[in-house]
C-alpha cells in the first residue's frame, strides 16, 4: 500500500480581512510608524541577514480578495531574491484603512526578519533568505518552486 501525502496548502489562500485582524490577534494593527519608516527598518534587517540592493515595487495581489502590497527585491551573494508582502484585504476600502493594513503587513515582515536574524545567531549554517532566492527561467523563489512542483529533494540520503 502506497501513502501519498497531500500537497501543502498555502495559508494565503484563506486570510481574514484587515477589519478582523484584532479578533485574530494579528500584531501591528495600531503601529504609528510611517510606511517609509517601516520600509527602512525592513531594509535594515534584510541587510543584517545578508541582503544588499533592496528595493520595493508597489502593487496589488489579485488572487481572491484584492490585497495591496509590495514585491521587495534584493541580492544575496550575487543571487537575486524576492519577498512578497501583501496587506490583509480590506472590506470597506478607504485610503486610511488601506494604509493601516499596509503598515500592519510591513510591521509583521519587519518582525519576521528581526526574528530570523536572532534565530540565525544560535543556528550555525542558517541562511534565512534561501527560501526567497529566485531560481530558474521563470524567476520563482525557492519556496514557490518547491510548493508548485510538490517534489522535494531527497533529504538526509547523503547523496
């Protein structure tokens, strides 16, 4: 009898609306920092985990509910990388709500990078940006390629 595991389901397929973020306990909703300041802090932490040449491209993610956000491009040891950062969708869009949702997304990404930096200090050999490096002709990230293909390299075989 053969067991076939299910493909991992990305969490981003079913996210709450920004208006529900307090009920879900999602941090960053009330940050007073500006979008530009949060972007600066993200670049600072990206640099600490090995990135250079960071820049943000504004845009929208249109899978399911519309989500405002950015693609953040960087280089690590000459290899291009990309991190997608999408705000939670907003039910009744106003410019103020969109900005608050965007600030929350940047706040969370900044905290993720900060945690990755401190985690790497006690995990020898850790390279936090590997999942975001782009590979192949379609410039997919390592994570996108693995999830899309459903094929994972042989781990622990010594080959």
